């Protein structure tokens, strides 16, 4: 096969395909599909979307990623982490489940896809290295907790209003525990017990699918939903009616504010495009309306949150009046019970004067049948800049997940994984998916593990799973109406809680306390900043980069001497006697560049200050991997200063590339070739012969060094 053709069409490597390989991919694809269908619906809800969009995201993106990815067993599709991040990024701009929210979800998928594709085409897969292991672990643990606990309201059957503070929302859910809908909780516990039991005792059986099917059948048989819609005029309690009207008004006003903010953004973009001083003043005038609207939006959101909880916690009974009209009121005595239908009705929602009440639990409801249509994604230009940070973080997190999975599988299969090709595949999957109403997708740990365990040979298995989803969309959506949402919540919780790992942070604390601290800060920040969890990992990355810069600016540097075993060690750290009064060996372990040349100078001058009788300073430079123009200049400058006081600056063990750069820059010529030794042992032997070791200060040890002698080893 021609190399160019192989790069453009990587799926051609699947062929020729043996009968055994084809059979293995068919089995793996069907098995993965049994997990994919319920997971995709659950993750769609987590993303704030109707469940059908999870099925849409499990069709075209899965096929594209398998065709252009580099891993044969990586399964792409909806995942918990990116679903939550997508919802968190979009909630400030639209109401979950609304048409605008769906448009923004698709647009965000397109943005993530373009970013991943660009990184892959430019071979920038190494940028993921900015995410250190402690930061990833801290973020993943926090995100898993956030995702899992966000499903608690569905397990209990109580509302979970979304505000700017996830922890406050979670506390509101906990306060509603006494209002738990017991049958909903029963479905959740039953699903958890069934899935857990089958995983332990019958791992080959599709536990998730069986739980979904059984729960759906039972829900339909017992009439689990029990939902009705009534007019506000049928609510006879004046206080309840007033709360309903206030809630309806606040929800409408929030939608209006969202539309007004979007229109302001569009008008500002148009004016900025016009240019000129007048346009600038107009833009400022237009944008001046934003703070007041955002303040009102936040106040309305708080009102909606409070009213939703208060109304849901009311227990309504129905009764028939003399004229046959059915009315609802808060139960307050035996007289009400006599006329009641003996059902306890709970508030579910209100819109345009119509109130939804429920005496049962929440189910998935109607799932539109049919395949997603081909549509050009709606791009809201006014939100591109606002969503760019979230899109970038999602692109990196998703890529990190995908490559981690691919490399883990490749360890056992021996398959070579190209991270840049994987970026291209993931990017194309999200771009193509956005044209078919798919939200952001990435590689899935659980489904890829199932594929590897069932013997998938090529990416064909993923295509088989995608066509299984097609069959569900065409023929089976109607049968999922009665699926309890609590079961989907359990599926999400079980998937994400398995990602929580504490041991890596504990291990990191033993090896690198600074890194472990940053990982812990990332964990706490992600929890506190939720639902804007992208800010948590951005903080972690910022701290990691800062730590790297500090380490680079102040590399390990110390005066060294012989240890009892003959090796060199720091005088201060190891409480060693100096080798000589006449020469001072100084180890410098770091590239000598513009960021640390001042530190290099300080180290040399401090050594001279502590050893005023020294005639030579030997820089043990085996740890210097690179040098730039600033480093060269600083060496010459320091050498000249030392020469004025009768001290020679010398180097040993410089790497070939460093010595070559010094040669090219004329540094070696100016300092003299005798000032450069091939290795430290040669240098120490030569200097000891020249200056002797008997001149070392008697009685001086590391405790006698001043605190400012030299930086202690890091």
C-alpha cells in the first residue's frame, strides 16, 4: 500500500480481513452496542439534552472515528466527563433542553472537533503534556464526584435546580432527602444490585442492558409515571397559585434575558465590524446593558431554584367539586381526603399557565424515531470567544482520555498508537457529528475495555455498534418510553465512580509534594468552581506551568565534595568536608538559558564569598542540556569578574551539543581550552594535583557554611 494512501485512508489497513477477524468484530460490535445504547441516553441527559441526542452522537461520530483513528479497539462516543463539561459551559447561555441549548451543544462539538483536528494536523499532540499526572488525577476525581452526585436527585426523585454553585445545589438535594420518592429509589437500587451482581457473578451477560429492559417492563406494568397536565385555575390554594404564577413569570423572563443577551452580542459584533470611533462608542453603549441583565438573570435563577424546590415539596390532593370540576389543593385534613383520588401529587413544572403534576416517577418519555438529518450547525458568532476556553479544555481532556485508553490497550496488543492520528480521528468525528446533531464525543474507557475483552480486531466493531444504534433509532425507540430516569442515573453513577483513584495522589505525595499539592488544589478548586469545572483544570495547569518555571529558574545547584562511597554529594545536604580551600566544585543541573542565568551567577558568586581563598571554580556541567545566547554571555561576564579577583572559571562534563554551541560562540576560545575538562573525575584529579587537598579548612563541615552559601538541593 502506498504510504500517502495509508495516511489519508488509515482504515485500509483492516484489509484483507479473515473470517475469524470478521466474526470477532461482529461479536465485539454487538456486545459494545448493548452498553452503548443505555450509556448514550444517560450521558445525553447529563449533557442537558433529550435522550435521543445521545443516540445521534452514537452513530456518525462513531463511524468516522473508527475509520480515521489509529487504535483498532478504541470506541468513540458520548462520555460522562465531556457531557458534564458541555452542560456546564452552556448553562449560562441557554436553558437545558431548549432549542438554543441544543444548537449550542452542537456548535460546541464543532469547535472541539476543529481544535482537535488542528492539533492533529499540526502534530501538536504533545501539548497534552501540559496536563501533569497529579492535575489529571485531581480533576478526574473531582469531576467523577460531581457527575455521580449530580445524579442523586434522579435517584431520590427530587428536583436538582442548576445554579452558579454546584455545592449549593447539592446541599439543596440533600435537604430534600425526606421527600424521597420511594418507588424511584427502589428502581435505582434494583438496577444497581442487578448490574453489580451480574458484573461479579455473570460478567459475560450485558448487565446494563438487562437492567434497562427489566426496569422498562416493570415500569410499564405498574404505571410508574402517572403524570397529568392541568390548568393553573384548577389549583385552588391561593398561595400555591401565586408561587406557580411567579415561577412561570421568572422562567419566561429568563428566556427573554437569554435572547436579549444574545442579541446584544450580535449587535456588538456588527458594530465592531463597521469600525470607527462612532462604532466604538455604540459598542460600549450596547454592552453597558449586559451587567444589569446578568444581575437580573442571576436573581431570577435564584427565585426559580427556590420555587421549584418549595412547590415540589408540597403534597397535593385532588378532589371533584359539585360541578364536576377537578381541583387540587394542599392536603390539610380529613375533609380533603374524603374527596381525594387517594394519590399524592407532586409539582413537576409549569409553562404558559399549564401545570404538570406527577403521582409517580420520572421516565424517559417520548423518543423521536428516525435517523438524524443532515444540517449545517448553527454558529452563534457572539459566543465563539466565550466558549473557546471550555472548548479547548474539552479538546485536551477528551484527547487525553482517548490516548490513555489507546495506549493502555496497545500495551497488551502490541499495536502502535499514533497520537496525532488519533487527534485527527477524534477531530473529524466531532466535526462530522455536528452536522448530524451530535454533541461532543470522545474515547470511552468502559466500551473500549469491552471491545478489547471480546476480541475486537479492527475498527469495524465500532461501525457494527453504530449500526445497532441505527436499528434502535428506526424501530425500538417507542419501547423505551417507560424507562425510569433513575436507572439511567445509576448507569452514570456506576461508570464515573469507578474512575475515582486516590492512590496516585498518595504516591505523588511521597515522590513530589509540590505536584501532589497542585493535584489536591485542582481537586478542591474543581469542586468549588463547579459547574464551571473547566476552571478547575485551568487552575491546575497554570500552577503546573508556574512550578515548572520556578524549577527552571532555580535548578538544582550546590557545592559538592566526596562522600564516603567516593561519589559527589552536596556539602550542606550531606554534612561533608570541602575538598579544598583552593578550588570549589559546583554542580549545576539545568539548562543555562535566559530564565536562570541570574541564578547561575548568584551561585558562583556565593561560592566565592564562602571560599575567599579559592583560585578556581569548577562547574560540574553534566546536567546542562542546553544553552542559549544569554547563557553564553553570562559565562563570559562571570568569567571576567572572577578573573579580576584571580579566580579561574572552569567546566567539566559538558554534553557534546553544549560544547559545540560554546565553540561556535567563541566562549571556549576566550576562556581557554584548558578550562574545559571531558569529565568531572579528570577535572578533580587535575585540580587536586594543582592545588592539593591539604589546604581544606580544618574543622569545617556543612554546619559551618552560612545559610546563604548556596541553594540546597531540591
